[in-house]
C-alpha cells in the first residue's frame, strides 16, 4: 500500500476507538503511578524553634535533598517563635514534630505536657546574654538596671532566672523587653536595648557582621545553667500510635544536619529555598557556631542525636535549683535514644 492509498483509506469506528483507548491508557498510567507515589508518602508537620537559619538548617537540607522523601515522608516545615512556643504546639498536637530546647521539655513535662526528645542535636546550652564589647556592661552583675530584650517564646526566657541566680544578679532589677526574634539583633545594634538574651549560634554572627564589632557573651552554662538544648521532640502519644513515623524521621533529619556540615554551600542554598533574603556570610557563621553545640564531654564518639543521661540529669538539676520546678523528674520521661541510628556514618566530627 502506498502513501496515496493510505491517505484515502477510511478509518473505521472500531479502529478509532481502539487507538484512542490505547493512547488514553498510555497517558493515564504514568499519572496514576505518580499520584500513587505521592499518596504513599506519610504527611508530617514540623515546627522549628525559630526562623529559617543556619542553626536549624538540617531539617531544610533533609527536605531539599530528598532525605525525607526517601524515608517515605512528606514533611511540611514551619518557622517557629521560640522553643516554648513550639513545645506548646507539640503538646497540643497542633504539629507532630518540633525542634525544642531540652530545658523547655523538662519544664513542660513537669507541668504535664507529655513531650519527649527523640534526637538531641544541640547537646550544649547555647543560651546567653549578649552585648557589644564596647558596652559598659562588663560583668553579668552590670545587667542590673539595664534593659534586656528576649523573645517571649524562647528557652532563654525560661532559663533567665537560673542565669541570674547563678550570676548573683537581682532579676527584679533587670528590665525585660519582649521582642519578636527578628527584632532582637536590630534592637541591640541600634542601641534601643542594652543587651539581648538569645542563642549564641543564632545572633552572634549577625551582630558581629552587621554591627561591625565583636560581641561579649555571658553564657548561661558559666552561671551553672548547664542544660541540654534543642532536639527533635514529639508527643508521647505519637510514639505510641506511630513509632514508625519517628523511626523514619529521626535518621533522615540527622542526615540533613551531617550533610550540611560537609557541604555548607548547599546548606545555605537549602535555607534560601525557605528564606531567600538570608545573608550568605551570616548564615555561614551561624552554621559554624551551631556545630560547637553538638558535643559535650558525655557525648563524645556517639552518633548525633544520642542523648546522655548525665547531661539530662544536669538539665533536671538546673530546673530544680533555678527553674522553680519542685516535682521529681525521671530522665527517661524526657528523652530516648531508641530512634537514633548507631551507624558510624552518624557520628559527627569530634571537634567544633
């Protein structure tokens, strides 16, 4: 049959229906397959402790690099307004996972929150009061009569009484101003407040680069407030109802943090997908400072995420001595290592 014969050969209705059905089927199958793949991912809601930045980049990297997807999870990530605020969201089940300070976990559980850290990331306390080095505030005692800005939803505001007591500061003489996290740095740089209370990893890079001068740091841990800091935190009910979700989420997140340490440029790119306006130099310093918080003497040689009972007991002691908590607290109610992978690839570098 030549081409002329083909052009004039009439198409039967049977032939048309047959070929149309085949074409439709060939288009439909990939669509159904893609839909099935998406439907197979388990949705997870995550609230960070703070704005999108270097300190919490591990979650953003895990999302961007597909570590969560590879673990069968579809994770939605929201910025937070402080650990205390995020703990409330986890406790009320408004979100499934939070990035919450260990001191806040202990304080919350003493009040019946029933939340637990399932992966300790910042095992060293990053809380501090910060001033510029040219400030007349040379010692913690000099904070009396001065104005200190702190975010109302942060772990810092909960630990401030411990810092004041351990430093010999009369807390009643320190004027506290509650500011949004984004406003803390600018308030100190412009001189609207005398000092700020916040995480060193979150603010020192911004202050030093934008303020163009070094920062004096009053560490809470130097005042006896030696507490475990941020970790992956969930409600006890989630551990009972869906432990497989937690078992998938924790290693994927740890991979994100560890990957970011090896590839800081990719970490910055991942953060920019959530917060395009970040400053690269500041974010790089946030990453570097945050790595100093991964290790304590009790966690050397252990995988990232692994919590030390000794460190958690110290956190409980701080709560009892300075935090106004009188109820007995069992460390086992605050943290677990059950979901932390034990492979050598999860052990971080043993130096900052």
